[in-house]
C-alpha cells in the first residue's frame, strides 16, 4: 500500500509576534513586535502566506522594539493567513484575516493590528501605525586567542614528608600539649603537625632544629606519660604518617619503712644482799652457884633467848616473819652492846651475892 507522510510546522510560544499588517496598500507590509527583554537576531527568519509566498527577514529586532517588512503583490486582498517562522522553521505566530479569519480585511489606506501592542485583541486602524526601529546587532566578542601553555618542567622531588597525627592515650582518647623533639631538640611545635625534611630544612621557626635528609630520632613528650619515639632515615620522596600512642605512667610507690619490733626491756632482777653474820663474843661461863640463883637463871635465860632468836625480848611474838626478818637486819649492832652488857650485869650480880655470904 501507499504510505502518506505529512509534515506539519512546529508551533512554539511566541515572544516575537505579528503585530500589524496592511494587505491592500502598495507595497504591502507586515510589522512584528519583540516582547522579550533582549535583542533577537532575525537571520534565517521569514514571513510567508497561505500560498507559501515567502519574505525573508534580516537584521535584528531590539527588546520591546518593532520591525516592518514590505513586498509588492504579496498578500491576498480577499483574505489570507500570515505566518512568522524562525530559522528552525518553527511557527512563532500566525494571523488569518478575511471571511474565515479573526479580523476583517483592511481596505486601502487602513491596517489591522493588535490593540494595544502585543495583546490578542485585533482591530482595524483607520490610520496605520507602522513602525520600524533601528536595530544594530552587538559586535561579536572575539574570544582571546589562548597563548600556548608551556609544559612545566617537573623538578625532581628533593624533600621528605613526616606527618604526625593527633597523639592518643591507650584508651583512644586524644592528648593535648604533646611536644615534638627532633634529635632531642625541642621544635616548639605540638603533635598534629607535618614536618618537612630536606637539604637546608629546619623543623622550627627559629631555624635552630635542623631537619636535613638522613637519619633522625623523632620523640613526643607529655607530662605524666611515657615518651614515644622512633628513628627514621629520610630520603627524598619519602612520605611517612604516624599515629603515636602514649602510655600513662604508673604512680610511683614510696617504700614505707617497716615498723620496728618493740623488744621488751628485761626486768632487772634484784640480787639480795647477804645478811652479815654477827660476831658474838664468848659468853663467860657462870659458876654453878650463880646458875643456881634465881636471878642468874633469869639473866641467863634472857641471854640465851636473845642469842638464839636475835630478837628484842620486848617485841610481841605475833609479828610476821617478814617483820622479824627486817628486824634481824637491824638487831646486829644492838647485840654487840647487849651481850657485853649482860656479861657485866651477871658479873655484878655475882659480886653482890659473894658479899652477902
């Protein structure tokens, strides 16, 4: 079978519209109106009628401006349809006039147009208001010719990088005020720092701590924690990164001196002093006559009792042995005097008895 393919122009929303026309004048003309806020280039645009008679447009139309285009023996005097197309053949606007149109046929010396400009209300003007504004397209801005970019010469890497991340304790808690030492020289920097090692480089602002290539000892120090350190041999191009962990120091235990054992002092034992033995003088032997006398017996009995017991005859017998022992200690000297005294008394008694006889 035969397949018929029909192609219809695409109609788009009009920003530039047919605003007024005259079909019975000589020449015939059509006015268009730019409702946009910018200048529009009309190159490739065209106005055609129902019989496909074409009027090519050129130039431009300014923002809110008007352009008019004319041609002899172009539009149909008894009625026609006028189309406005862009350079992509899209129909931007159209108007049909005459018996089948939305507006009647404007007679000679008259025109049909929108009132006011740009709206959908069409009227017949007894006095045409054709306008044709001057429009100049802005000169195209020439793009600057890019200068040839020279490919930079890659310089050899002559440095090493050592990144010290934030120090933490054994529980993963971040630490602050952690000092950085290079070869036991304080850098006056803290952790979370990037150090650069190269020929002539320094790791401090005062340039007192050299950080050249080669081997260095990096140490981190914080009060109350054990030091963290490592030795690195730096070569050009090295890129190191460390995550130091510092261990908290254990509290120092001070040795407490042992409590001395108290030794009881020995109780002194008193050594008793020996009681001196009294030296007794020999008692003179009494004669039988004297012994037979009542007074001699009494005197001799008293002497015997005092010699045997070492006590005072007048002391009560019921005293305790302790008191007796105490008195023994103190009766020694009296005995020294009593015994001779008794001897003298006995002798005197003896003499008296002899005198009586």
